[in-house]
């Protein structure tokens, strides 16, 4: 597959990924148009992505401001992994073979009576896409959705790249059952979590992709897990397990080496940095390379293994995934406290459901101290809440508290007469923190 060349001679992206991002953004923002055959605004701006998109002001921005997300420079930022750097400069179109695929043009503005800078795909680029195999297109589209659907942030601010529907096609069913009486005790906390587990088990779940429901609804924790996918339906439960097997094995080896020896040698340090980048790629959450060093990865692994709510290590929607992968093996050992991926989807599922279960006027911190929200958009996020929940974003206190809730749900499933957890390659076994988190991830969309 041809490559797109960026300013650095060592930074490239597959043309298929760039075309897939173009396809998906045009499909989302302008579904009335043929996605690859019309021009796209260039949107080149010398600013961080969050500043250019005015992300801190969502949802109180105009449609014109929101549509800034549909631009060629945005695509290049995503494809390059350097989201806070502008790439659609004049030099880009003359670099290497880029001019064979992308042609700068002037195009009419949709909001002003003037021409603006735009880009169109050349016939050669469209021929490359049309000539690719179905598997190649599906893989590229999946990678594009990974970047567009993830909890991406720029300079610490969550970035919204897809339109937000005030009335989603399929609203989540979160009508609560009647929980045990509220008391500020461990038993009261367990009673609410048992009610949450019952509700998820009883309520039908409808899978949604590109804002459209597909397949028949399913019911039950086990069937919900089998319905998992990320980022697209082609990457289902079994495919995801196969795709992250190497990541899981490396994460366990590095975590065990650090726990046993107290440090990493030079080779392990390099593998740790590579592991973090592999996890970020899988999650669609590229990080500033300057923040991904052997020492920062080590600090996150130490905090995760220690379940340290006061840690000062990095934490956001990318690093929470590192914390989860390096502790995932602890479930099988029956020791330690495995971390969950506490991203916007998992947090939304837990917080929204507990918000409906707790009695009016109860402060969530009474029974669930530290559990808080994580910003994210897409699907039915954000959801309306009836009480004030703290932010659980970018803090180890929120990470540890959320993971504890996920582990408690795991234990309720394993002790409460629910179906065993389906295994990716067949058979069943005890529920794990990761298995529970995957169900919550789908529930929180």
C-alpha cells in the first residue's frame, strides 16, 4: 500500500488509513455526499487540535465551529500521530508522492460567500481505494474508527471529532430495579452493585455502529460479552483477544520483572516504551512522545501494581489502558488488584447506572468515594445525571476507585448464580476484571 509522507522523513502513514479517515469523516458530517468524490476543506491551522476545535467549549459551540473536525489537516494529524501539529502545508503536497493522491483546490464555503482552501482526492487515490481488497478496506476503516471513536485528548482537553446527536438512534435502557435500603456501610454498597448487576443482566442490549443498530438485541452478561467489538464489528470479542495476545504477554512479563527485580534492564526499558505505544495504538489514543519514556512507563506500572490512589504517575484515557494491561494477569493468580480501563465508556456505564439507583439526595461519595466521571462523546454520551459526581479523569484516585467497583462486580458475578464468562476461544471460566470491563465498555457507549 502506498505511503503518505509527513515532514519528518521517518514519519509515514498508509494511504489506506488517510483515505479511510476521509471516508468516515465525510460520511459522518456530510452523509448526503459521496464520501470520496467531493472536496474537503483544508482546515490548516497553526494551533493545538483542542484549541482549533474549541473543544473546551463543547457542546456550546456553533455548527460551523463543530464542522472544523471535518478537515484534511485533521485527518493528517490523526494519521501521523502528531495531533497538535499542522501538516496540510503547501510543502506537504510536493513531498514525495503526496501530490499523486491529494490536490489542493479552492472550494466554496458552506457558511460564507467566498472561496476557501480545500483538497480533493485524485483519480489515482480513488483507484487505490477501489482496487484494495475488502479485507484491506475493512482494516483501514477499523483503524479510522479507532481514532475517531476513542477518548482522544489534546493538551489535556478531550477532543470531539464526530457529530453529537441530541437524540441518539438507540437510547440505553437504564431503568433501575429497587435496591437494598441505603446505609453508609459495606453491605449497602454491595446491595447497590448487586442491583446494577441484575439490571445489566436483565435489560436487552442493542449493538450500534455508525449510529445505526445492527443484529438482534441480546440479554445477559455472557451474551453482552460475546457482543463486544472495538473499534468496528469485524473486531469482535474473539478477534480482539487474538489481536492483543502479544500485548498481554509482554505486559505480564514486564510487570513480573519489575515486581521481582525492582527495576528494568536496558532491554526491558525499551520494550516498556514499545509496549506503551502499542497499547496507545490499540486504543486509538496517541500520546505526546515526549511523555512516553521508560521512567514514565515504569511509574505507571508501579502505581498500577500497588493500586496506589495517591500516585503521581501519568493518568489519562491512554495510560489507564497501560495500567489495566500490566495488571490483567493478577486475576488468574488470585492476588493483587487488577486495574480496569477507566475510560469514558466504562465510567459512563457505572456512574449513570448508580446515579439512577441511589436515592434522591444521597451524595455518591457516601458509598462510592472517588468514583467519578470521565469526559467522552459519541453514542449516548454524555448522559444526564441527577446528582453531582466528581471528576474521575486523569487521577489515580479515580482510577483506583473505579477499578475497585469493577472488581466488586466481578466477584458478584462469580458468586451470584450468573452464567460463567465466555472465553474467546470457546468454553467458559470465572469472570475477570477485563471481562466485566468489556461489558461495561459496550454498555457505556
